[in-house]
C-alpha cells in the first residue's frame, strides 16, 4: 500500500495510508498523542524501578524514542520490546522530524540506532535502556507474564478489526505480569468489552487531542 508523510497539527510528522485513510499517529498531533496515551497514562505509573515494556506496533519508533527520553527523568531501567510486521523504509525514516520537534538533537544517533538495529537482537542503547525489535505478527505473540506495561498502538479497529479481538487481548493479558497495565488510544465499546472478557479491569480516561476517551486496562 502507498505511504505518504504528512505533518500533524502539533508540527510532528507521521505516515498516512491513503487506501485506508489511516495514519500511524493521530493527525491532531503525533507527539501529543504519544505523550498523552503512552507516557502520561502509562509510563508515569512507574518510577525508580526496572520495567519491561511491550509495544504492539513499533512503526515509526516514536513511542520508543519518547520512552527512552523519559526513562532517565523517572529513574527507570527499561527493557523495551517492539513488535512490528511491516517495518518502515529508510526513505520514510529520513522524513520523520521527531528528533527536531522534541528538541532532542543529542539523541539523534539513538533514534537512528533504534531503526538500524538488527531485528531479533537485543541492544543496550544506554545503561538504563535496552531495545529488542521483533519482526512478528501480533497473532503469534506468546509471551507469558513478562511485561509490566504494554503500549497497544495497532492500526484502528475500523481498518484492522482482527487486531482488537478477544483472541489478541488474551495474548496481551498472558504477556503481562500481575498488576501490569495496557494503554491504548482506542475507546470503542467492542474493544473495551473484549478486554473485560479476558479478565482485564478497564477504565476510560480522557483522550488525546481529537479523541474524547482512551482506555487503560490492568491485570489484577
């Protein structure tokens, strides 16, 4: 499918798929969405500890890059796993402006390393942050009580409903340790019901710009 680089409302770029009329991030602000959903309502639950994070949809690397920046501020040691079936191209990567928009020029080499690192191998990008990218279909995930936090950032249920099912969320539930949390930008009733069915305690939270609500789920 054709990909286009577009600029979102906060000045940060994302990838648009015309065939689906879908973006990798919110057109109302890629960086704003990432911070609101995954950092404010996910990462900030943790401080002064080691945590394991699973990202469903590594995509542009924006969520992992922001997590890298924020981890040191919160004295976190992060073991980050990003799952992606269709990696972005080098041409697309070179058009993304996250480093400049985040005023993070000192970490430009980190962002590039996140994308150039070999799939399936674990890399220590810093003493407190490791990254392993897995080239994997979401349906093939079989982790068991491994993660403290899941960033569920798959394409929306409108275009890929099969990624927002009881089957997939059961895999997410199994992948989390007891007390672990999953956060996502989605808020559809069918998504919430699927989460509840597999055993999650689910809460609705105020959404990022352009969305009224989002969901956070916890494994009790």
